C-alpha cells in the first residue's frame, strides 16, 4: 500500500519497541537475532500511515529467509518511505546496511535509538554532523526516556529524501553501467546490476518468476564470464564497509575501551561453568515449584469450594443430573484443574524466561553449547529453539526460522518435541512429587526434574545426530552468532510480557481446548455400552500393548485424548480411573496419589509415564504449526519420530 | 597468521578471508572484512567457538572458520 512505512534495521537495535510505541501495541520484543519473523503491520497512531516491521537483518545479501523478505519488500512492494533504526552505541556496524538500502530507496529517516545510553557508555555522537554528512533526516530516539516520539511522528508525515551518493571505483562503475545496459529498462537497473555482480540468485529467480524478466540473460552471462565477479563483489563490500568506518570516525568518539562484561569472563573457558549452568537450571525449577505451590493450592481450594456451592445450588433447584453433571464434573473440573495447576508455574517460568530473553543470556547459552550441537551435526542456534521449547513447543517451531538452512531448521523442528514444554511440566512435577520423592521436599523434586530435563536434552541431541546421518544427511550451515550486550531490563516490561502476552495467551488456548475435551472425556467415561463406559472399552483394548511399555491402557488413552493439549493428560487419567463415581478433591497430591495407587500404579509406572510424556507425539497446536511451517510430510515425521523413540526407549527400559 | 592463532586481547587487522560464497558474505556482513580491526575476546566452555570483538560487537565464530581468516597484528 502507498501509505505503508517500512521499519528496518539490524537485529537488536530496538526496532520492535519502536514499533510498539508508534502503533500503541504490544508485539513481542526480544534480545536475540531473528525475533520478528512475520511482517506485522499496524496503523501508526496519530497518522494515516501503516508501519511494517521488517525482520532485523545485517545486510541485503539474500542468505536467509529474513533477508529475502526484507529485501523483496523494499524492492518490490508499494510503500511511502523507510525508517532506518540504528543503535546509537553501534553506529559503525549499523551504517553498513543503511548504505546498502540507499541503493534501493532514498526516502528514508534515520532513527538513532538508545540515545540515552551514550552517556552511560562515555560515547560522544555528533548527530548534527552525521545528518550533514549523509544529508539525511535524523531523529534522536529513546524508548526508555521517551525521547523523539513527536519528532518521529512529524517526520513520518513528510518525505525526507537522503542526499547522499557514493560511487565505486571507475572499473566497478564501468562494469555496473555495462551490465545495466543489457538489462530491460524500467527497473532499478543500478541495483539489479550490483545484485547480478554479487551473484544474488534469489533475486534473479524472484524477478524471473514475478515479472518474467531474466536478469541473467545471455548478454549479461557472457559479460560476467569475462570478468572476475567475485573480486568485484568483494570490492563492493569493502567499499561500503570503509564508508561506514570513515563516516563513523567523523561523528563517533568513545573515551574508554569496550569492557567485556564480568559475567562473560566468569562463564568462559571453565568446566565448572557447566556445573554452574546446571545449578542455575536447578534453581529455576526450585523457585518455580516452590513459589507456584501456594497459589496453586489456594486456587484449587477455591475452585473446589465453588464447585460444591454450585452443586448444592443445582440440588436445591432440582436441576436434572444430565445437565449439571457433564458441565460441572466434565468441563468445570478439567478447566479449573488446568488453571490451578498450570497457571502459577507458567507465570513464574515465563518471568524468568523473559528475563533471560531480554537481558541477553540466551545467545550466551547457544554460544557455550555450540560444541555439543556441532558434535550432533546440527546448527549452533538449535540451542535457542530448544530453550524456547521449554516454554512452548509450537513457539519454538516458529522460532526455528532463525536458521538459514532448511535442513538445520527441519532437524531443530523435528527434535523440539522432546523438550518438555510448560504444558507437560506440571504433570512431571506432580508425578515426581508423588512417587519418586514421596514428600514435599522441593529440593529433591528439582533435582529429579533436572535429571529428566537433561535426559530429554540428550535424547533430543541424539535424535538430531541420527537424523543427520539418515533422512537429513548433510552438514550444518555456517555458524556465527552475535552476543548482544547484557541489558538491564525493566521489571514492568518483564511482568507485562510474561504474564499478559505469554502466560495468559497460552492459558487461554489451553482453556479453549479443554472445554470440548472435558466434555468429550466426561461423555466417554459416562456413556455405557453393556455396562462398560466407552472409555473403559477402549482403554481395555489398549491395555495389553500399554502394559508392555510399562503404562496401562488408561494412561495411553489419556495421552491420545490429550492430543489437543498436553496439559490435560493427568486430569484425563484421573477421570478415567474414577469413571462416573463422585469425587471431591482432585487438585491435591495425596488425593491423586491414592487414586493412582488404587489403580495399580507403581514407581515403575510413574517413571514410564514421565518418560512417555517426554517422548511422544507433539500436541495438536505444535503439529499444525509444523504443517504450516514445513509441510505435511515433516508434520508426519514429527509425529512419528518421538513416538517411536518413546516406545523403543520404554521397551528397552522395561526389559533391562 | 590466522585469526584463531591470534593472542587474546591483542588487536589484529584482517588481511584476507580464504572462504567463498555464503560463508564469506556472512562474515563480511558482520564486519569481518579486509582492513577491519578484530580483537579475540574469550572462549566458550568447550573452547570452541571463540568470541571476537568487531565494530564494537561480540561475534562468536567457530575455530574451523577462524582459521580461514588471515590476519596480522596492528602496527
């Protein structure tokens, strides 16, 4: 659209927060590369324009999907102008992309973000001089100190053409002109020629498919064959790099050398940092479990009291059983169970997770564990998708787009469901508490949990390795990773993102899924054929096979019925055992334990159930996400691979 | 000398990158380019990759790749 404004810049320059401020919205922000994968578009409040948030990229060299999206949008979509965001403390690095973009479009505003950090870091930046040298409209901006909002809104309403021109040496200019003369008129011929020299295959293919124009026609091909295009392409990159350096030297003064953060030094090159990392993970679990316990108990009690109240009410008003039983004992119980058991740990986990994400800890994890990835023949960034799998597997599947290479991405997606997500943690914790620890000793529970999580990670890497040697042969693509500086994060931002945008949205999804699921399960357990509920008939049928792998028919059927959401496995197991008998308390551990014990559970059943929870088909949401990301075939594989792994693993476990 | 062999905390200048295609482009994009100043900063737990500072940013590069980057000490 003509009234679109493109927001672009390097990764980690705070584009997303500018987007949020201009559109008064709450899109997610993050501190690691490749956060914005979908092009979000929203109206800029106070104007008639729409802001398009392009993915953060380092250059226009068409090496990753994100770069392609950004570049094609800039080249071929209809828009008014560009806002180019730079980090005030990282001008030199950020200018590279600006010079590349100036070859495409000059209607551009330079937005210098994080202007407030200059003082803290003893940096002097002469923004007036920068504006003069480049002949560009400069807006100083700070999301933290609310600087520059009005100026930016005013600038957006105008056209601001950058007056800066730069040329390569005579030889390269000659080549560019010659190639231009072979190209059809009407395109940005200069840029197209440079792209041809840079061997930009994606662009060539795109233009051919969309406009039917072959940029690499015979004339061009012949011409390129007779010149050293790699050398020329190198010189083009070097020229742009030199330009950024020269401009930066004019305007940017740093009085102290860069100090590497103490944390980075502590964490590097010492084996004990592995122990430290494990300890931190243990601590995270311990905090989550301990803190979550109180609100969980409280909520559970409240819900039970309310249920009893409604139940009495129904009796008083003579409401028929057929109406209140499915609603109260089916839907209400499953929904409230999910809220009381799942929500508190979810919130606490996401608070810590958001902190790790926003502060810059996550890329450090990838940095430190890259060696393991390289051993298992997968991409170093797989650690990042693994970590986000702890929150939600479906989110991690989308996040795998940060990998440039399709093979790496598929491996990361297929092995992600081994990582227990927030929907599975509550059940794993409950079973550990009831059967492995036998008491409320939170420290022991956390240690067991750490053990299972480490096992899950090992299996995930192992399967990655096996996949890379079988159906996904090949080598991982090039690994380089930027480690952003540690950032101080506002508590209010952490709370807002973790509670409102993550926990509540996941909870909402889980509740929506569990309403029909609760009803169906109640019906299955209460509709009788020959004096046996449908649930019982099916679970008896599955029982023989399930016993071989250490489970029972009821558990297996519960996992199958919980396909829409992993959160409801435990409630279904309990409802399955209880059938249509009346129960009052299902949210307290001792109550659950006695039900399970009465139905033949042993420590072995408990361990097998946890293992099966780690290794079985991913939930419905994840599967449909995989389908839309990489297609039916791989969705099928992602269903079958963890399932087979789980069955094989349990068979081995039960026969040793 | 290649970048992997360089001493820690001692700035070097990139002479040449003996890689081609996509790898070279990626390194260029991040500032690993002829004439640029680089400082080897710190190792990861397993000593591979290593973190380098270029253009005021920390970038992790695997050792195999760092070996293909020709450098010399700043004069």
